[in-house]
C-alpha cells in the first residue's frame, strides 16, 4: 500500500512556505550589494523584468514537475524521462551541499542576535572586524564558539522539519513570513531617517540608464537564480506537496511578489543607511559576511536606538535564514524518504547528523582548517561556489533541454492548466526552449571565469 504524500493545506500555506524558501540570506546580504555595485535603480529595474520572465518560467516548470510526478527531484526527473534520471541526482546534491554551510551562517546570525538583544551591540560595533574574525576563527570561549551556534541553528531547523509539512513547515511559515515583512518595513523606516539617507535612496530607486551594461544583466540573473531557490530541488519538492486544485501560475506570481518585495525592502534597509554612513559612496557597500557582520553593526551604532534596530534586524535575518534552511533540509529529507521509505522522524534525525558532520568542515574552515583550501577557497566558500555557481546553472540548463526539447513544454502547460487557462504559456514556452538556456550558459560562464580571476563582473 502506498503511503499518501504530505501536502500543504492550501495555496496560502504553499505560497508562504515557498516564499520562505526563496527569501533568505541572498536577499539580505547579496541583493543590496549587487544593487549598489550595478547602478542602483537600473539594477532594480532589470531584476524585476527578469523575475517576471526568466524566474517565472523556471519556477513554474519546477513546481509543475513536482506536482505532476508527486515525487522529490530524484524520482521526478526519472518519471518524466528515464534517460534524465541523473538530473534528479544532480539537483539533489545541491541542497546536500548547501544546507550544512547555510546553517553555519545561520549560527552566526543567532550569535549576533544574542549580542544585540543582551545590549552588547555597541561593543560589537566598536571593533566589528576583529570581533567577527575572532568569532569565526574560534578564538573565544564556549559562548563565542561558532560550533555551539551552528548546532543550535541545525537543531531549530530539524525541530520544524520533524513535525512535517502541515504542522511544521506551513505553520512556521505562516508566522515567520508576515513577521519578516513587518520587521523589514520597521527597520527600513528607521534606516531612512538617517542623516544623508536621501542620497542613497535616490541612487537605489531611480534608474540611471547610463549605468546599464551586460554586467548589470549578469549580476541580476545570478542573484535571481540564487534568490528564488531554483535548480536545487526545493520547488520540485514543495510542488509535490501542492494540491491539484491550487493554481500554480497564481502561486508563482505571489511568490515572486513576496521575494522581490523583501529584496526591495532589504535594499531600503541597507543601501541608504550604508551610503550615508560612508559619506555618500555606494561603491563602499561590501558583500556577504562583511556587510552583515562588520559594516552593519557600525551603521546601527551610528543611528538613534541603534541597539534596538540591530536586535530587530538580526531577528529578521534569523527568520529569513531559518525558513530557507527548513526548505533545504526538507528537500533532503524528502529525497531520502522517497528512496529508502523511512519514517519522517528517523529520516530527519539521520539527515541532521549528516548536516552536523558536513557543516563542521565549514565551521573549522575558519579555525583549525583555515590553511586548508580547495581551488584557493576556504571550505564554506568552496561549497558555495560548487553549488551556486556550477551545479545549479548546469542543472537548470539540462532541465530546460528536457522540458523544452525532449518531453515538450506541453507537459508543463497541461499541469498548470488544470486550474484554468495558463495565461503565460507562450512566454513560458519561448523562455524554456530558447532564452533561458542562453541565460544559464552565460551565468555559468561568467561565474566560473570570475572565480578563476579571468574576468570581473
């Protein structure tokens, strides 16, 4: 007897869970940096155009594959065409690589939230660069050890996943996603009151077409791909939990709006305040950990009620990181369950142990293993490069070939059309067959050549 697959209670639950996956650290520490680097308003405009075309086509495809097959990515691709069974494994490897190091960063976020909520924000800001370096370098005591916070974040993620789709993921998403948006608005409101923020606001919102370049498009494409949880098995897995009576097309539009709105708010939170802090220079907005854990504590310290704003900001980042890590872990759990037919609790425990073991490499990568590098990268950076810059574009490209030129886009259109006319069918067909593959090759080439130091974008 086949066990009935878990499902979301309805479209709202699905949209909030999928949006929770899409809204993560990529929105909060990568989007503002890229927007500042590639012309502010013009980057924003290009990103929105790509979201409603390129992003829409890929997300509809993945969700439809998941719902049509009722399987996680490993089984889903094989069910579409046996010759493409390898693609399921390729997509499945991505969350296995990402979730351990993502939880390491999630642990950093909890540590900084603990510092700000306990009133130590000023002390962190006073020497933010050394504070962060010493923390990830494992040069402090027990409560300054990143391993402790990493384990805590993994256990919090596992606690949600173990309760399942409806009682765990959907329930948490329905609370955290609205709270995240409210916190974004509150922190952005505070940030915009900073002296000199108006100059940064104009740079961020008003398109300057003289700043448009191929780098703007490539930067926006890469960010969109990273931000919307594409080509990592997540949307296929969540699609497999989606009820047949819920509209895929409407859901994708709502996920895009949610994801883009949070990215927009992240820019409003960060760009005007950091530009003001840097004396009006957008080029000084750095990316990744440097922005969140070094620059922003200094910015918060320069603002009225800085410790309160810092506390709100890091609880917001925690919500974003947790909802994304839940989707990543759920994808791995779903794959193991589909393959080995274990119960959810046993599967979650085994996956959690695996995440702790693999993630430890990223924790130690800045401490005892700091001198050990692969392709010149520390462990966390290497895992990020292989998953986001190599495997995801390759997986998405082959998916476009499978759907666009082997089984046909009609397979997707029929699944989407179960709930009425597929309004975006023509655009979807053109994007998947011709335009998206070209974009994906461009993303892959640009990111690999950039990592090799051959080009700069």
